[in-house]
C-alpha cells in the first residue's frame, strides 16, 4: 500500500473555514493583569464531571497566562459584540488594559472577567492540558454557568469572517 499524499494545510484551513462556529472571549488573570482572546475553538467535553476545552495556540501570549493562572472564564458572544471579538483577536494589541473598552464583571468562582453582554458565561478551573501540535488543549472543570435573560443572535465565525446565526 502506498503512503498517502500529504494534505495541503491551506486546503485544510479552507475546508475547516466552512464549519460555522460560535465566537467567544476567553479570559484569565495573572496578578492585576487581565488577559483575553477571541476563540472559536471551544467545546463541551463531559457532563459527568462537567468539563469543557479551549484550544490555545502555544505561541500566543494568552497561552502562558492561562496555564499559569489555572483558571479562566468564557463569554459566549452575541452579534452585537462583533467589535469586541475583532479587538480581542488583534495580534500585537497592548497587553495592559485589553478590556478597558469592554463592559465586564468578575466571576464569583474565579474572579475572571466575564463580558456583561454575553449570551452565557462559564468559569473553569484547569483540570488537565494536552499538547496537540501547535496548540494546547486546556480542559476545564466548569465551576459556574450563567445564561443571559435577554435574547440575542449568536456571533459566528464562518469562512474567515464574523457573521450571525439566525
């Protein structure tokens, strides 16, 4: 049997770009510095125990912060937070005061920043980590969840751009 041809990474990215995902902001805190990133690679892992995972690029500033902190928050974004998602996905943005222009409150379980306008939020303590290529899968033990009382359209990421799921 012949060895398979290698998959073209650009073709892989294009195919995966056709998979619509929700958009979230993941936050953590080291000392008095909040760290945040826009993420679409999150998923539920288990209901017993309650576990979820975020995928973090190992070269991202957020990576070392979330590993060191051992706790993090997730805010599921509505379409109205498109500008926030764009800002927190901007490479090279200032490290300090990243959340200065974002309305948020502190989670009761972890003290992490959770966006006020989120459709839902979760707070997690790191349960385990798994190195996966150029990313680390950070598995979290879910410590709290909150669901917004107001309806809103979910912000999605599709074909390399933010959109809305109706």
